[in-house]
């Protein structure tokens, strides 16, 4: 009888390997393990040490299964004692679909309250609300979020930075005189809480400038209201300037009167609240501020029936109509012929601030001499033209254009003034002797028309 024909237990006893039998309570082992334990085909050719190691592994595996099965049964028994129904044996949730812990730990309840597991959207009966997507989420898809709105955030300007931006803007406005451009530039800045600094800076710069600059500043304040600034912002700016009048007087002694005119013009243009002056009644201690407010009150009382104080800064600059400038120059020359004050005439011409229109003054002066009688007007006008030429107030180009206009219209002027040719020749010669005009301009003066010397019926006598 061969060893292979003996039973497994007999073969082990013959070989001297006595393995204890597993207890009756142990669960059955796998089919592969049973073949190895019952048949000797799998153990053939093994050494005793390998066979004993294999049997030890099988015993350990059986113990682990026994321990896991006993803990699961204890959990089911505790749930049954608590009154909870146990799992339905006919349920499709078998061993592979059980969501309880297989490690023998915990209270035997489903993991995550039954809301866990692959393909599960949550616990039954739970309704989730809309959750805003987080742009910092790695799975955030910007394209899938719909229309995206991009907004440009402009930081608020500091006070020093605001002055660096607004100062050249106001100076450039004094050159071109277009308030709409200033409005667009200010809209691109985030003024924040420093809006009152814009009108304050513009008024301060105009106090140091010309009358035309102050006129432009008043127009700018009127155009800024409702677009960039509010009347309260303008009021806050004038409140600050009234407090700073003692410092403004150091550079501009006429600052109180000018600031009062600014206030009156702003109230008339509805850039300031109508009750601005009422706020200061009985509450002004500074004499300079009181003088400015009194000046504004007087102007508003005089012009109470007028919507705009257009002439509060006088006449000046190229913003005025041409006819008005011609009238002002004509009055200037007439006053000079009556008074003979050259300095006053020069001051009035500078105040007009129209250097590009000085040729009109030369034209009016020459025509006025041609229409006058006597040598006094010629001498006085030559004196005035000499002063204007020497001071550089009238340039060579303006002087030539003024005389050339008279040359071109001399034919029409002679219809009203028969002696216009002779008077003009005498005036041109005196101006050339004084160095007012050039030799070329003197030679261009039109001469008297050709005389008829002898004609039929004159008896050979020369006609005068």
C-alpha cells in the first residue's frame, strides 16, 4: 500500500507530523485549502517544514474569520435587543453591499449615516441649496459660469497725488479753454473724499493768473457741478479758502475781493447753494473772510435780476465776441486822444489779453488819424505806436498787418476822406522816422493817383 493511497491523517501519522484538528466551531476553509488538506496531491514533494508552515497559515486564517464573524453577530444581536429590525435576508444588500465597517470597530452603524459610498448623492431626504462657485477651487471652470463681467478698479488718490494730477490739468485748461476735456479727465480719477480739493486748486491758481483765467475757472466750476462735483463739494472748497485767506493774501493782496466775486458768480451759476451766504451770518470772525462775503453779497444784490454775472471779471481773452473787442479798442483810442495817457492805454490793451488781435488796434488807430483834422492826432498816435512797439506789446507781424489793411481799403476810405492819401503818407513817414515800421512797409504805401497835366480846352495850363 503506497503512501499516496492512505488517508491524510494516516499519512501524517506515518510521517510523524501530528497536526491538531481544527475545532468544530471554526468556519469551513476555502475549497483550495480543503483540497490541500484532504488530498495529498498538493502536499507531494513538500518538505516537512513547508507543510507545517502551510498548516499554520490556514489555522491563522480560520481564526481571523471566526473573530470577524463573532463581532458582526454580536452587533446584530445588540441591535435586535434594542428593538431595531435586523437586515432582511432576502434583501439585495448582501455581504458585498453592506456598508457597515468590516474591521470589527465602531457601533455597527452605517458609515457617514448611510450617505457615503460610490455614486451616492447624500443621505435620503436631504435637500441641498445652491452653492456659489469658488474661483479658488481647482475644479472651477470660468467658461462654464456664464457671462463674465470685468470691472476696472481705480484706487482712490491721495491728497499729494491728486495735486500732481490736477495741477497740470488746470494749467492746460487755461490754454485751450475746453471744460469738457477737464470733465472727462476728472472722471477717470477716483477722487474719493478729496473732491473739494479740485475747485480749491483751480481757484487758487486763477488768483495768481489773469482775468481770463478767473473767467475760465468760473465756467469750469459751473460745468463740473452735476457731472463730477456736487454743490456741497463746491461749498466745502470755498469754506476752506475762506479759512485760508490770511495765507492767500501774502501772494495775492486782492484775494478777498476776488474770492467774493468767485462766490457771487458761483451762486449765480447755481454752482453754490443759494443759502451759502446765509450760513455765515453772525459767525465770521476773520476780517478778510468778512470782506469777501460782503463783496459777494453786494454783487448779488446789484445783479439780483440777472441769472449770470457774465461781466464780473471784465472783458478779456479770445473768448469774447469780435465786435465787442473792436468796440473796446475804439473806446481805448478815443480815451487816449482825450487824455494823452500812454500808460493807461497800454494797461487797457494788456487787460484785453488778445495779442493775436492787436492788428485791429493798429487799423483803428490809422483810420482814426485819417478821419481827424489837425496835426495833433497824428503826433499823438505816432507816440502811442512807438511806445507799443518799444515795449513789445505789438509785434512786427501785427504792425504790418494793421497798416496793410489800411493800404488795401484806402480807395474806399478816400471816398469819405478826400485827403486820406496825403495824411497817410505823412503818418507813414513819421512812423518810419521813429522806427515803428520798416522801409519795406513804407515803400508799400499807395501813392496819389496820376494827375492829368494838359487836356483839351485847358489852354496848355497844368491842372492842379
